[in-house]
C-alpha cells in the first residue's frame, strides 16, 4: 500500500485502543496502518510500563474506508467516528 492509497479513519491518543481497533478491522480483512506522531513514545511505554500520550492515526485503504466506518459504527468503538 502506498501513502496515496491510504485515508485517515480516526486519530486516537491511546495505543491500546488503536491496536484494538486495528485488530477488529483486521478480523474483517481490512488492513490498517498505525502512524504515531512520536514513535519513541511506543518504545518508552514498552520499557517503562507507562502509557504515554501520543497521537495515533489509523489509516485504511481508500477502497476499504466506507466498510471500516460501518464496522466501527456497529462496534464498541462507535464513539470514535461520531
């Protein structure tokens, strides 16, 4: 997938939730890209046990975007898209 083929689905400030959303979408064969504004925060969290705040963009392919919205609308994460 190239960057031009991706569309921003949602931005989240919690890596755990971002990874949960990623897992949910992948169950429906919608593959995602998590793009952090500060990737070093993820490493800090692994080694320190802290959950530092970072802004994570969840991106999907343009062709999967509408389906991803529909899946999230029927999930526990529906408030992310409202």
